[in-house]
C-alpha cells in the first residue's frame, strides 16, 4: 500500500429521517424511520464516485475515522477505508449506514415506537436483506446518488451488496461480495439458532421487552457472541494465538478462567454484551438465515442474477469455515452462468471468517487493484 | 495494458472469432483475454491458480477466477463457451486427458498449445545425454513443472482415442511457421480441436 495512507480523521455521524412508509417483507409497514450514517471523501460533480459500505452482523455506520475527543473510537473498517487505502477516500465518496433494526442510531428495537411511546422491543418487525437495501436506496436518493460506483460488504454485508445488484441493477456498477454466500447452509443457520436460543432463554430477555424491566439479557448475548466468535476464527488461527496457554501456568481444577482462549472469549462476550442490543442480534441473525435471492426466482440463482448489470469482485478466505470458499464459488459459478463479469480471489489466510476485516497482503492487493480500476472508470 | 501480444498468443488470437465467449485456462496476467476484449469484443473469463496473477488480471480488466484446473471445470456449465484455451499448460497437468475432455464439455471448440518434445534441439540434447532445456522448455529436469511431455503424434493419438476432431494445426519454430517435418522442426504446437 502507499506510504501516504492515513486516517480520514475526525468524523461525525449524521441522521436521515424518512416519513415515507416502508413496507417490509414480513408484511409490517414501518410508517417512519431514521437511518444513522457517515460519509467520507467528496461526492464529485457527476455524482459518480459514491461507494456504499454495508455492514455485517455486529457492524454499523461508523466505518472509518474516529469521533472528536475519542481516539479509541476507530471505525470498524478503518484499515480498508481512508486516504490511500484500498477504498480510497481521496477518490471515492464513501457512505456507511447503520441498518434498520440496528442498535447504533438507526431505528431499531430499542427505539421508541411513536404509537405506544415505549420501545418497540418484541414488536419490532423482522428485517430482510432486501428490506435493508430498499432503505439504503432511499438514503441514496436523499444524498443524490443515482448509481453507486461500488457497493461493498463482507459476510452479511456482502449479501447486501449482492442484493443491491439484483434489486437495483441500474444503480450498481460494481458489487464487491467478500467472505459471503448466496444463502446460508443448514450448519450456518444452526449456529445462528444456538446463538438465538442463548438470548431467548435468558430470563432477563423478557420476551424482548427487557427495556421496561431495566435489565439487559447480558448472559445470553455473551454466550451468543462467544459462540459466534469461535466460528469467526479458524482452528489454526486460534491455535497460533492461544494454543493451550494457561493464565497462571498451571491447572486450578475449577471452572474459572484457566486457558487463555477462555479468557479471550469471555472478554469478547462481555465487551459485546455491554454495547449490543439483544433484539438487534436476533433480527440480524434472522436476516442472515432468510437471505436467499434465488428463492423468488424459482430457486434459480442464475435467473436472479440475470437482471444484474453489475460487475463483481468475489473474495473468500481459505480458513473461513463459517462462509467457506465453496459458498463463494457457488456464487461465482452462477455469475459466470449469468454472463456477469466477475473476478474471484481465494485468499490464503489463517484468520478464518474475520479475515475480511484483516489485511492479508493478497487481499489488500486485490481490493486495491479492483477499486483503482473502478475509480478510473468513474474518473474519480 | 499493452496492445502487443507474444507471438504464440497472437497466433491463438487469430483463431478467435469476434464476439465469442472465451474461457482461458491458466490465463496468467490476462494479456490474451485483455487483447481479445479490446480487439475482438470477446466476453472472456480466465482461470488462474496464482492470486498475484488474478490481481494482475483485475488490473487489466479481465474476469479471472482463482482456481485449480486439476480439479476440473465444475464451475462452468456444459457448452457455455464458444472456445476454451489451454496455452502451454497441458504438459504440466496431472489430469491431462480429463482437462481435454472438460474443455470440450464446457466449450464447443478448444485451442491447445504445447512445447513439442520432438523438436530437433530437444532430440539433440537427449542424444548428447541430457534432458532438454530451451526457450520453450526453460527448466532443469529436477525443478520442471512439466510432467507429461508429448510430441505432435502423441497429442493427435490422444485426441483420436477420445473422438476429438483436429480442426486446425499450426507448428511454429520461434516466430516462423513450420510446414516441413513439423514434429522435428517445430518447437511449439497449436491445435484447434472440437468434438
């Protein structure tokens, strides 16, 4: 990467309020909602250099930079987004948005339902990836963006990028689908359900209406996150990092933290349960499970992609077993059959599913080269 | 991207019909596909094992799919390409016969090129007691990726065995076409084949 790369610096979140009702796949109509978002870089005069970053399960709109007075508030994809970085903010106008149902400022289960004056909680509707994409499209309208130079996402974010290219073919020039899948496997849904059961069975969940009780289903969220975290790492990666290391160097013959991996997972679980909403976690995992763009097209992914006008970059990581390279290949195969241009990289990495957030050099080179062509195309 | 093509790729490019749907196996840095896209309006895909080459292809605007040809062409459906190209790679493959059949499963026609082991300079080096090393075979015996050597007749026999028709054959020695005694005087063989 270039030596001049740096941070986008201090950023501020913005909010867009929408009063046009949004009809959701589940049948519920959201009468009004807000989306929290951030932007980096400048939209050019032709408005051709806009890039949308879609977030994954636990992500949000704060993609890059940090907030004033808080140096530790670095965005979740700061290593990929910034001046001189692969998603180069000197060339692109980058938009990050917190999805509907999220817990970082956009309307979600913890928001107050104007009809009742109380948090939505258990009554907040379930979301699907196409719902999110339609909400994001309204934000694009608001920002004056007719067509994205690229829609980019990893994991659940990649699903949104893919959905964008299918639902709004004329509005997406490039879709970058990273460590993702055209639909979840049974095993993947199974992991999601164990995570959900951890939350649903926490006595402090109160059927989703824990806000009124002044409690948080911390134990459930913590377990869900611990389980998730295991599946985001690879066996090798975990072995390299933690092995069988003991905190105190010897067995204690008890159930407190002994192995470093236990300590790490508990820490991750605790950190997550302090800041993440349980209902959001539930609905995000359901959105993952429901995602299947082939389904409305007679279970034919090629037919679904037939509408797309986008070009694609698909990338997977060898040690990712939660969204394995096989799932990405499935998508690539369908894209080729649908006659869509696609580049596919299968990156050797020990980082497991988390690799899409890391900087394995071939991955960075692939992103850099692809996006620099995109930038040339839109004369950014 | 340069518009100049290596001699051997130029010859292959001459066999490609404008607007064809082309699959280039072992597409390297994408030079051939990039040229074909620009000059013959082909819709092309490449398959490439090396991620650095995939990155180069991306830079050249070529649709490169990272993958291993030895595992077959299961990413591609039957008859989905007008032409499948395998350029100077077949001699380095374990599953030689399988890739040939796979090429003609996914493509209507195939172009296969390979260094001719029967080239007189190779024979001469063998006669002098050493394995051949030359411009078209630039490896020592102990580090060569080339494991399945053949001469013109061998390749043609393999095609015959599988009912594959020879549609066109050109044999080159450097940049010169060889008509006389091709199996002796040609260093590179080019075949266009079909079922």
